[in-house]
């Protein structure tokens, strides 16, 4: 066995590194719009925050819808072709954003993009430009969402093909770290690109990374048995638990699956729906609106060193603090002897208090006239979400038979998309309205747009406790469902 270990190839880890890069690019492409919106896109197309809210709301719900079908598409096409198509579609969608300026000028009869920018605010021409451009961006965001929905199903499938059970969690944690790396890298590279070359080139260059990735994937990936870079020892290692997996799959196949409509008859399903509906939108709100918030409230645009440092710090906190999300319930179960569901719910209650930090972001930031307080506190709130989310997904396995887990996960993803759509749209309308009303719009000592931000932070701060309370009321104790 030791001889085989020495001679065994390790091609699976090279593929895992490719999955990491793909996930990093996935999050980079997703953030180009939020990091170029306030300084470049908003003035060029005469947008309001309501326009931006419409676009982010559409992305949220359409991404959720696509996620319902992405896994089946990857299974149908196969891992190699499925992943190539997914990243090809989202990279094309990312690059197409760059053509929105030219297309808007052409469709509205403007001579150039510069002429669009010079149009009088509030005029009919400005209205035509904003309306046309919003529809074009919606199209591009739709293409981006369609492709990006395939990333995680494809990556999970690769880990199942190339790693034995004992290594899959570690491999998944490696490629999933790309989400954090992408969030950290985005403020350091996207704003400088937009400032130096124009916002269009930020979309093209970041989007083009996906096409480069496709080249490596096409030549590096084959199924283990068909790959010239995987020897017999590594194949034996990969398939070491095939017999056990076959028995498990046979047991799952024999297990009666619960139809989707029947799932809605269980309180456990509604508990999961509640957890996703109230909280998914909070994460997307911080992701899409934080750069705009720092620019508006503290004159720290994303192209400034301060703006980049603030966003980087926020996601650095998320990355570091959220790591403990999966360990806390393990302590409750192993050390305290709690059943998994009770341990997870207790951990989720603890993590539900983290977002309360967002309630103090606006007051402390304004009182001390420093954006660092909001950056740190929003980072803690967002870290709480990541830890909450990891445990929320695990409650499905606690309650439902394996044959129904994917169905309930899809229902929850849709609920999260709907909730996120509402939050994004409400935020956009609220920020536009509060800015227009000025001092006439007040909330707990704040007026104008700062009052709008504080209202949203208040909801984000208490959303998790509301969700947890409803979940606990629906399912007060461990009660698994039998098919």
C-alpha cells in the first residue's frame, strides 16, 4: 500500500485547483457591476438606485430559478461539456455588459457614449437612455446568472468523480474558498481596471478570464478512467469506497421519494423556506450595495484606496469569522450530547445575533465620522450569515430522507431568491425616494438617504432572529420525516 501511495499520481488535486479558480472567477464576474455602478455606470446611463435595485433583484430571482435546473443540465451534458458550457455562457454574459453603452447610444439615436452622459438629467432623452440601458443590462445579467448557476453543481460533480468520500469535504472546502478569494480580490482589481481603462474593459478583462479557464479545462479534464494523467494507483484510491457507495445508492433508490408538492405539507419544509426567505437577501444586499454605501456616505468610492481597503476588510472578516460556522454544532453534539438538529438550532441562534452588529454600523459610522466602523460591523453581520447558512442547509439532512434532500434544497433556493428579489427592489426604491425627499424623510434621528440605509440595516440586523423564531415555532424539536 505504501508503494502504491508513492507511485500514485495526484491529478485530482490539479483539477481541484481548477475548480477553485472557476469559483474565484464566478464571484469576480458577479461583482464587477456593484464596483463600477456608483462612479461609472450610474452617471453614464442616468440611473437611480431604483434602476440598480431592479437589476440586482432580477439577477437574484433568475439565478435561483436557474439553480433549480443547473444540476440536471450538468448530469445530462456530462461534467466536461456541462462545465465548459456553463462558464462559457457566464463569461460571454459578463463581457456583453461592455457593449451596453454602445448599444444604448445606437438604440436611442445618440451620437456617442459621451453625448449620452451630457444629456440633461430628468429630460426625455435621459429617461430613454436609462430605460433602454436597464433592459440591456437585464439581458446581460440574465445570461450571467444562467451560466453561473452551473458552477457549483459541476464542481460538486467533479469532486464526486475524482475524490473518495473521506476527501470530498476537504476538496469542496478548497474550491469553495474561491468565493471568499473572489470577494477579496474584486475591490483590489476591478475599480483600478475601470479607472485606468474604462468600466467596459473591467467587464471584458474579468469576463475573459473564464475563456482562458475553458482552455485549461478542455485539455486537463477527462473522467479518471479515460485520463492519461491518472494512473492505476490513483484510480484505485479514487474508487476505494465504490462498493459502499453502491450499497448506499441502492438504499436511496429503494427509499420512497417524497413528491415536491407533498413537501409543502410538512412544517419542516416551511421552516427551511422561512430560513432562506428572510436571510438570503441580506447577504446579497451587502454584496451588491456595500460599495455604493461607502461611496455615498463616506466619500470612499471603490476606485479610491480607502474604498478598496474597506471592501477588502469587510470580506476578510467574513472569510475568517465564518470558518467556525461548521464547528460550533459539532461541539454541541460531541461534547454536550445534543441531537444534531438541537445542536444546529442552538448554533444558528448564536449566529443569528451576529447580524445585530449591522444596527450599529450607521450610528457609529456617522458619530465617529469613520467608515471603518460600518466595514467591521457589516463584516461581522455577513460572517454571521455565512455561518448561519452552512447550518441551515444541514437541517435538511437532519429532517428529510436522502431521496428528498435535493428537492427541498431547490425549494429553499427558490424561496431565498424570492426573498432576495424583494429586498433588492425595496432597497433601490427606498434609497431613491429617501434621496429625493431629503430632510423631509426621517427615521430614528437620520434623514434623507442615510435614513434609508439605516432602515435597511435595521431589517438586516433582526431578520435572522425573526427567521429563527418562526423556524423554532414550526419545528420545536427534532422530528425527522419518513418517506
